[in-house]
C-alpha cells in the first residue's frame, strides 16, 4: 500500500502545536515526542507504512484520559488509543498526526468475581497477564488472538482466535465497559448482570469501533471455568476440501469442539520444519475438546469417526498436557514458522470469513489463485467459524510485489463477499479495508458514519480508520 | 400507571390526517382504522393502559415498509412496528398516535442453510412457527420467551427465556438483519459469516432498540442442532437461598446446563394446583441438560450431588420425553397458574437481573418486601442468568393497589441496581422503565439519545419508548 493511499486527514498544525505545549506541561516525563517513541507507537506489524503521531501520552487513569481528550477536543487534534501495537490493519497510525494515547500503564486487575465468573480490568492488561493472574482461581479468559494483545485493543478490534468456535469472540465476552467519549465524558455501557435489555447495546457499539467512538478505560469480562479435562490432537486429510467437510459434519453434529484449526499443506511444511513436528506434510486439522474426562474422550472418538468418513485420519489425540501444549505452541508459532519460507520477506495477512458451507470452495479457489500468481502464501484457519488467514510473503521494497499482493487480496475479499462472507473475521477494517467495508455493507456504512458524526463531530477519535473519505 | 404518566408525545394532528388519507388510498383493505383493530394493536398484555394508533397498515414486503416509512416521514407521523403484541412494557402503545405497522403478514421463511446452522426469515415468523418448520431438519431455534412472540419483536426487545443460560439471548443468536430506517432506506447490518469485525456492530444496535431506530424486515438467525439426548427434572430445596447456592456451584463447575429455572414456594403451590404436579410445595429448581446419552446422564448426576451438598434433593430426573414435556409445559404455564391465586387480578411482571452472587440476597429481600406489603406475588426465575420475575397480582381498578405495586417495583429495581444489576434482563424498557434506565446508565442514556437523534431526527420511530422526555 502506497503511503499516499493512507494519508487522507489534513493536519491541524496550529492545534497540534498548542496541544503539544499543554500536554508537555501537564504530563512532564509521561509525555514524549522523541522520534523512536513516536515510531514505536505507529508500529503496524504488517506492511502498512508507519504514520507517526506528534507525541505520546502515557496515561495512568480514566481522569487522565479525560484530560487528554479535553485538550485534544479544545484544539481539534486527533487522539489514537494505543495498546500493544499488534493490530494488523494500521489501527495505530496517525494519518493526520496528533496524540498517541498509550494505555499500557492502565494495567490493573480491578476485581475478580469468581462466583459470577467475571472480572473488571483496565484496558492495558494483556490476555496472558490476565490468565496468569487467574491461574489459582480455576478460571480463564478464552479469547486468544495470535499476539499477546491488550484487552482494550482486543475489544476495539472485536478480536477472537482459536477458541471462538466454542467461547465466542470479544463481542460475546465483554459484559460492560467504560469509555471516554469525544466530549470528555465517561460512559459506562452496562451493569454486571449476565444479560440485559436496558436500551441500546452500547457495549457492543464500542466493541469493534476501533477507538473511533471513545477510549475504553475499563472492561468487565466474562470468565470460564477451566475444564476438568482437555483432549486434543492433529488429524491429516487428503485435501483442504475433505478437511472442511469434516468440520461441517462436526459442527452440525453438535460436538462442542473448543478449537478446530485448519493448516494447509504449505503451512504444515513450514511448521514441521520450524517446530520439529512429527506429522505428515498434508492439510491437517488441529483440534481440542473441553469437558469431563469421559466427555472429551467421547468427543475425540466421535471426531475420529467423522474424519475417517471424509478420508482423513488417523486422528492422533491425547489428554496429556505437555503434548497438547507443544501442539498449540506450534500452531500459535505459525506466523514465525512461515517467514523462513521466504527469508527477508514481510507478511500481509488476510482475514476473510465465510459461511462454512462455502469454506472449502473459498479456500480451494484461493489456493489456485496463489498458485497461478506464483505467490508464497501459507494458509491457517479458524475453520469452525469459516475464518481463514492467508499470509502473503512479499518484498516490502518491491512496488510490483505490493501491487500483486493487493490485487490478490482484492480478489480474495471480493470472493468472500460473493459467498455472503465478510472481508474481516477478527482483524478489523483499520486503514486498508474501508473500500471493502463499503462493498460489504453499503448503506450500513452510512448509518455508521451518522453515528460517528453524532458522537465525534470533530472527527478527532482515531480518524482515518474504518471509513474512507473519498 | 396512570395514563397521564404515559402521554408525553404531542399529536401532530394535521400530519396524521394527511398520512391517513395517503395510506388509505395506497393500501385499501390492508389499511384499517376501526376501533377494535386499533385497540388490538395497542394491546399491552399487562396493566399499562392502551394508547391507540390512528390506523393500522398490514405490510407484506420490505418495499411496503419503506413506503409507509416514507409517507410517515413526509408528514412527521409516528410509526409503531407491531408483531404479536405480547411485549410486557407497553412497546406497542401509540402515545402520540400515528400508524401501527403490522408485520405479521411478513411471515416467510426465506431460506434454511442447514450446513451453516442458520436461516433467514421475515420478522412476522413466530418462534413456534419457525421450530415447527425446522422439525425435519434436526435443527432448532433455542430462544423461548414465555409468549409465542414474533422473531422481529423478540429481536427488538432483546428477548431471551429459559434456554439463555446455555444458548444466549437474541443478542447472541442473530447473525444479521435488515431494517428500514427513518429516512426510508434499507440497511443490511452484516453478512452471513459467523463472526465479523467489519465496522460498528449494527446488528446489535438494532437488537434491543425497541423499534426506535428502524423497522426490522428480515433476520438471519443462528440455529442449533437438536441434541442427541436430553435429560431433565425437578429438585426441591429448603429455601430460595439454598437453591441459588446450588445454581452458583453448578455454573461454576462448568456443567453446561441448558435450563435452570427457579420457582419459589408460592409459585410452586400455584403450579401444583394448575398443572396437577406431584412435587413438594417448596422452592424448586427445574433443570434440563443437552448432550450425548452418557453426557446428559453424567450432568444430571453431578447436579444431584451438588443439590445434596446444599440441602436440596432428591433430584428427580428423566430422559423420557413425555415426562419432560409435561414438566416444561407446567413451567411455561406459570403465568396462567398464578392468576387463580387472586381471581380477577391483573399481573405486573418485573424483570430485574443481577450478578448471580447477589441473586439469593436479592430474591430473599424481595420476598420479605412482598410479605411486609401483603402482596400476592409469586416468583419464577432464569436463575442461571441471575434474572427473575415477580408477578404482582393486583386489582387494575384500584388506585391504591397500583400505587402500592409501583412502589414495590421501584424498590425492587433500585435493589437490583444497588447490586450491580439491571432493571430489565429481557423485557425491555418500553414506557415504564425510562427513569430506571436513567438511574442505571446515566451518561450512557445521553449517548443513546445522540444516536437516536442522528438516525431519527424527527422522532417518528416508536416515540416515547426507552427515553423519558421529562
């Protein structure tokens, strides 16, 4: 993506300079304008070029977030919330400059209510930090995107991961949140009850809003009991289609699979080399089942039968924790395993999600396209949800390769839309997908714009994300 | 509730007369202004007095809904969507007059995608009609409010019911919807993929909006596979507290209970008499488990042990379908069973929902209040979610009794709020709870108002609901 494509927000130079002065005075050492810190806060993980903010505030509390918001509203300056910077769609870029609001200092676990299976945390807590903290309670938080992301960021991109087929996404696992809106007010979206019909669903409105409607300063999350028993394993298939058919049969039979992940042949080859796995170099499903001792054994056996009926197997599964851990570490390392497939390359990750009845067809067409274009692009997928990622490995310095990758992505997104799917299952729209969002939802985007305009009339909350301004 | 408390919307008499003329000409026999039809369309099930619309349009398609919306927008006339009229909070009342838009003629099941476990339907399909239609597919739609409501109405009030503890509420079971907005446009909120991060969650915005943001004309719903086996039964407890403790232990242990319903002593007495049940007259839990043959037996046995540890039992359970059906019919008939407790009375149903750690305390305090006031008011609860209903039986002609009931409800709602709960778990805000919503969410209500104003600047979509205009 050329930098020119990204910059659409005009800089309010006078306002920015005024805000920098005020924030410097107010936050002292917790306000930074050095090049390297600003670069780090526009770090975008993927190939999208960085667009630096003018300064970074390290906030420690909701009132501080309100203060920053107040200063920036007064001077009409963009505010970009920042967590771990692991988003894949340029969400932390500052196309019109402005202030990056680093929330990682807001990392308190405020309360854990074990009886209610919930907890309240600040947005800078990461998913791994939360699960480490919960270890002795018998509870865990299931949502696991690839990165050890902040929970505020995960809420803002409506993240999910490998467990979503069983436990849902961030949409389903946030009971309530507090956000500071563009006018500097603090809004709490719901109470701690497990369900509610109290007016508009503001919780869900802020989840996935990518920081464009407010800055999340607190989250109340649903927790799960750690299952009594877990079984899991790997099952090879002769083709991606056969694997997908087995997935459909498994879901339809109501087997409450906790994880069901597809790894295509090229990705499997990379993982075998990287993680020293002893599996065949063919498309595989990685699975996990949560339940009672007898329940997870029964589920694994049922799945093994289904796999056999679709030409797959043997399904090698285990209840031994160490073996499962090795397996899932290999799965989570898929990205790192892929890079040696093309040394020096950078990855561009796609994120389409389609109805599972169309999944086999969608992946097969995509694999043919990869082959026809001569791309190096392994595939992994949260196939229980119909969501898969192609990692296009390309030379970030080559205009030709970037153009080729963008053409491939456009075809993939359009293919998913034609199959009643979405261009993004879990990464969000950010900077790169505004035009596909328009193709996907049409008039719906106008409704989103109307809401954005009503809640942020100056367009200072993470401007240039979600919406294109063509 | 005195009628004076409800009427807050000034009638736009000229606009209404103009719209009536246009609609009469356009819809002929499918436009009605007779008293009895208008009365039926302001039927409010509970004690809230009816406020009649000026006319009723029986719509048959999305373009017709757009037409009605266009006429009403031109003449600034309220439009009130109507399904089965079984809402409990006066949602179908017309405080400023206007047009009731009856959607029950839009009752087509457009498609069932068995492989994807979803279907697309029109809003006038009822939950029972859908499940009857699905019978041969091995699939079902789990959300079951007491009434055989329309699915459009269920979405609009974010309804749930006895299965929500396992399958979630309407919030969790609508993949996408189409709505006609105040400016007459058709908006589709999402594609058919199981998850998405494509911009603001418009699906969730319309769910629970009570028809104040748009008229739902189509819904894509998630379906569930009919479980291989079901077990269920009734377990008596010495007290409501003991039953609630057993519920907490069950949820915390991760037993995937499909239904766990509390019936207090008075309600049990009424149900024993009405449904000829052979159970003790003490607080009881009604339970159901879904899974495999061995799984549901294991779950029932585990629950039996938990019940015993909390002084409850014996847990009498069965896998025999006829016995379970009798049991759940009795539970669903709880409302009708209650009425003979006070012949001639009308019921006022409350709907608080609290974190389950506070549930026992909330119900116990409420029972003491009922006793102190001498009310006849049985209790049933979806206790796995912390949600319970008190049915206050009162003489609708007695000003004193109405005032007494309203004072009781105010204390109950405030009690739930003080326990971090909500005034409504599944019935919605409607006309009666605007002031409790304000207490519950404060600044959040201002955000809701800003959205309402942005999307319906003339305030013609179901005005006078959710928001108070004091």
